[in-house]
């Protein structure tokens, strides 16, 4: 399925597997595109009997951009949220949650398993709160409740989140992204430099939109302060986090699982803030087990 209209915007959607199989919707994280899902993850889920649906979040990939809103002032937003003052952002994670549900609508899917990583895990939390009737289960990977007392990344790692390449040339963007990916990556499952460089290049060619990533981060900031709401989630939930996550330390995943009644927590030794090596295969097994238990 190419670009389609969903929730009033144009969203790029891809499907894998047979249409009569149980569906699982995969939700990407900040600044990433559907092509960032490892083939081994998608193929593994299809082999387990899932119909896999992926899509580009708003402002990224081939989905509609929100350039008319300009670039938010992140420092100002952080200050206002910390002071419990109202903020004005182009959209929130709740809007992005509605996008994801609309993708299910255009695919003709009544109920689905969902899995989100990082920011996508935050989107899945909103889906579980606002659209529980559409979900069979939820898997939240390398994400957070964004409770204010959670530990932060080391300063040098956090600074990389907001650093910029030397220029917006393809070569400089690849070089800079590799630096960031190394810092955020899995110490137990180091990535292949050649493969990662090729993927970064493909993502650049498909859509290079750093302003869109900033607007997405503004949505994350604006969605803080609702950690206590997670206690209202009432469906099968699996939370997965890596012991080597340098961006969101493992306490973030433990906190999410502790706040959701009945949630299961899985920690993967050596996994960082990415899906490398054997990690996708592990996640496929865990998600399949959750889906099977949700049917029983």
C-alpha cells in the first residue's frame, strides 16, 4: 500500500505477510523511517504468522510534513513544561497515536498487536490509553514514561541528541549519524559499519528532514507529565529494554513496566538504543509469546 489518507494527512504505509493473518503494527521512534526496521525483524514476524504493518510517522519519511509550523524552540518548551506552564506545539504524541489507529483503519484492520520503540513506545502508550478497544497487545521497547525523577543519559551522550553535522551534505550527515549511532548503540551487539553507512545513506536519500525530527521531539516534550495515567492501561503489555541503553537508561523501561498493571518486563543484556545483531530475533520470540498468551 503506497501513501494513503489517514487521520486527515498523507501517510506512507507498507504491509508484509498475508492479509488474513493476525496483524501487528510497528511504530518507529524519533526521526526515523519505516526503512529503519531490520529486515530480520519483519521477516521473523511474518514467519511467525503475522501480517506486519509499518508506516512513516508524520513529519518523517514519505509521510506528510508540517513545515508550516517552523522549528520549535526546544529550550523554551523544556522550561515551560518544567514549570507546568501550557505549551503550544505543532502536534502531540496523542495526535501521532491517532495517526497509527487511522493506519489500521485504512488497512481494514479492526484489532492489532502493536509494538513501538523509543518515541514509538510513547505513542503506543497513548494508543493503549485512548484506543484499547483496537489493541490485542502492546509491546513497548526502549521507551520511557518520562517521569521527572528518572535518570538521564550521560551529558556527552545527551548532547549528541541535539548536535548537528558539519553540513547537510550526504557525506557529512552519514559521518555524523555514525558517531551518534555508536554512542546510542548496543555494546553487546555492535553494528556492521558498512551496512549501517548504507542504511543512513538510503534514509538520507529517501527523506532528510531534521526540522521534522525537532517537531517530533517537541511532541515528546509536550506529552510529559502523564506517567500516572499508565495505571489505567488494561491489556496484555510487554516492556523490553536493554541493559546497555546509553540514551534511556534501563530504569526508564523498569518504570514503565512498574506503572502498568500486569505488564511483563524483559531486559536484554548488552542491548542499547537500537536493534542490532540477535536482538530483533529475540524480540520476535517475545512478541510472538505475548500474542499467543493474549489469545488464550
